[in-house]
């Protein structure tokens, strides 16, 4: 069975709750038999009344009342067990998916949107888990239906065979519609994903959309995508309606034939009234099982893409975890050497770095400059292990970068970006994310070095101030100074500044510069600079051009280089 095969992806998650699943299945089987007990008892009540055996009729009605309360208790237990299983499995599955995703290489977040990963982790999982518990319920129903069918065959072969024929016909109908509905649902899912990607992108750039005056064009694009989703969903609905009509049509014909047969047998004295009532009840039981199967198939076909998307992450088919070494950096100085390093991104045939060789000396301020596309950012991407060199090697204090463990690398390298990321929590809690047992005294010391403590202490709630989503309540300069303080808390010996001052006002820029100058005594500082005027006092400036280091030295020496001079002149004008 395809559904069973696909659900093996979740084996790890339901294996731990094996006993609860078995109990759930047993209770569902018993519950289905209980419904037939109701029908049988009612049939005997009718026979007792016709025979004027009123005491026996009353006793059987009391028995039915007792079974009713038992049924309520069992149904409540089934609902509780199903809910517990779903919540337990969902929590474990989403946790594992998130752990897998954050271990993906950096390129994955360029090739897939954040919205898509969110959809896989949060959207695809919810219904998948309920699909599993529904499968357990369905399987239990079919077990009950099969056992009851055997009983009916023993009571009357004709009735038993008619019911078996109906079950086969219902299965064939589902078999016919199943692949067609799967294909239709896949198309709807893909189109919805495209819609989410585009919508997320457009809303993220809403300021640019308004500034460019292209709202009408954007609305038109979105409407076209929504129309495509509607058309595909409509076609899918037509398939569902066709499936529903055929299924109920077969049931109606089958019910007529079976009840007619039962009436004929009763007329000839072959069966009792109780059996007729039982047949009628079982017809409904079979119909519910078939409807449950049909509903499950529909849900499965809708969610098979989701299941595949989840499986891709869990089974490392989408991306594999980044491979790090086992070596640890000890007593780090920060002597970094690029030895004939080349880098070619997967999406680009042209190499970004070409046979690059350079040295970054420890306890110095080194600036990397160059025009856009010269390879500056690629150097940082390699140092942070977002990408690996296509050829050549990089060493830190003589240790090959590829041999260093992830933990050791992250402990010794920090990056301060132009757009610093902060968690939507208090300033103090942002530091606790780096070091859980950090004290306020330690945080304040780091913030003083980053020239941000005075500002924080002036706030109404001080270090308990909520920074807002991605630090929206702080200015760019304040966020960067907090980021520097965070790096100091980590005590990283190598600190990278990626265009850190390009969007700052002069006052904030001066604060950052002072902070950097103080850090050089104990840290290796590497700066990618947009404004060359901010790095003219660097111990060493590396000039990049077309993926190569074409020159290096101090500012006054590099002014003799035409490429550097051209970069610096516009900066002066600005």
C-alpha cells in the first residue's frame, strides 16, 4: 500500500508510542463492534416486543443503555489518545526538522526561501501527523469490518458475498481516482509554494514597490498567480465531486440490493428481524469505513507532496549537514593564510576567487577593499565556512580551516554586519542567547567597550528593554555596537566587519571606529570597507580585483595604485 510505504518516514516518531498506538487501534476495533452490538440488541428488542416478552425487552434496553455509557467512555479515551499522539509526534518531528535545517549549508538559504523552509517545518508537518493517526483509525476500522464480514458469511453466504462485492467495487473506484487526484494536488501545492515565495518577496520589498510606483504591476502579477491557483483548485474539486458521486451511487445500489435480499430471506424464514437490523447497521458501518478510506486517500494525495518534502529534509536528500573537522583552535592569535584559493559558486560558472594567496597577520586591523564583485565578501564566506574552497586551502594559526570543528570555529570568529540581527527580546536576553550564565556586570563591561552602555542605561528599562523584531527599536549604529559587545562576550579572537559602517551617520561611525581601535590590541580585526576613508589607518589594506589580491600595504602606499586611487577618490567626493 502506497500510503503505508510513505508513512514509513515517520517510523521513528510513532515507534516510541507503540503501546499507545496499539491501544488506540484495539479501542477503535472494539468501538466498531460495539455499534453492531447496539443494532443486534435493538433487533432482539423488536423480536421480544412482537412476541410480547416485555420483561426481556426492558432488560435488553437497559443493557443497551449500559453499552451507550461505555461507548461514550471509550470514544473519549480514543479522542484523548489520538490528540496525545499527534501532539507528541508533531513536537518531535518539528524539532528534528528545525535541527536539520539550521545544519544546512549557507547555499541552501540562497536556493530556497525562508518562507519555504517555514512551510516545510510548520505547515507540512501538522496535517501529516493527523494523517498518521487517521491511518491507524482507518486500519482498525477495516480490521473490524473484515472480522464482522466473516461473521456475516457464516450467518448467510449470500449477504456476506454481496457485502464483499461492494467493498471491492469501492476500492476499485478509489484506485481509479487516486493517481489523478495525486497529480492535481501536486500541481496545486507547487503553485501555492510559488505564490508564497512571490508574496513574501514582494511584501519584504514593499518600500521599493511603492517608491518605484509599480503597485499596479505587482497586483497584476499576484492576481495572475492567484488565478492559476484557483483554476488548479477548481479542477481538483471536480475530480473530488466525481469521486464522491460514483462512490455514493455504488453505495445506493448496493444498499437496495442487500436490503432486498435480506427482506427476501426473512420472508422465507431464513433470517430473523434482528439479522435484518444488523445488516442495515453493518451497511452503514461499511459505508463509514469506505468513506473513511476515501477521505484518507484524498488527504494522503493532498499531503503526499508534503510528506515527500519532509522526507527530503529528514533523509538528507535536500541538503546534507555541513562537514566539519574535529580539531580545536587553542590560544588563538588569528594568523590567517589563503594559499592558492579558488572559489566557484554552484550557480555561477565563473570563479569568484582565482588562485588567491594572502596573509592576514594577528592582532592587526586588516581592511579588504575592491569594487563590487571583486571577491571581498567571498573571503568572509570562506572564513565562516558558508562555502568551501573549490581548490587551495585556508589555515588559521597553521590549522586547516576544513579540519576545525564547528564549535571551535564559531567560538573564535564573530561577524558584525551592516544589518545586524537581534532577537526580539530584551537586550540582556540577547546576551544570554550567547552565554546563558552571563551576569549584568559582565554585559555592562562589554557594552562599555563597545560605547553603548551609556545609551542603554538612559533607557527606561535599561538592559530589560525589548529591542523589537530584528532590533527595530534601535538605530543601525546601536545594533552594531550591541553586536560588537556580543562578540566580546563570546570572547572571539577574530572579528569580521562586513561593511559595518557603510550605512551609519558620522557619529555612529566614529563610535564603531573607536571600538575597533580598542579591540585591535587583543583581537585580529578584518574589515570589508565600503567607505575607504574609514580604513585609511589600517595596519594592512588588501586590494581585490577580479577575484585576486592585486596589491596590499598601507593607505599612503596604495594611493600609487590606479585601481585603489579610483576607489578612494569617489569616496572623498562623497
